[in-house]
């Protein structure tokens, strides 16, 4: 017995997302999916802007030192937070245990 096709009142017939190229994944082995190109599709054209503008930025010696010190301070602050929390947990375990 064939099912009747459902007709929805609010369906206007537009496609929201084309799912025709989606395949079922292979559950028995891992592999990368093959890359498919549509007919007439050319290679991606790189943008005219720079790819890595941060590599061309020139910093003075003082600016570079400030950036490095800021990064070290941020890392130290995070490490200090974990050390304090770990110390509080150990203190509470020794007092309550």
C-alpha cells in the first residue's frame, strides 16, 4: 500500500536547503569524503586583500615587549586562579575529612 503524499497548507514550494548531495556516512571505517566539483565550477579565486596582515605589521621593540608581557601576565593570572582553587579544595578536604 502506497502512502498518500502529504500536502501542507503553509508550503509555498521553495527549497530552503538542497540536500540532494548529502550522503550517508560509513559507520564501519573512517575516511575523508571525496571532493566533488560541479560542472562549470572554476577554482576558487583568492581575494585581492592580504592573507595574513598580522605578519607584515612592524612593531617597535617596546611594543613587542609590551605584547609579550601582557600575554605572560594573562597566562599567569589563569594559572594563579587554578592554583588558588586547587588550594581551597585541598584545604576543605583536610578540614572536613
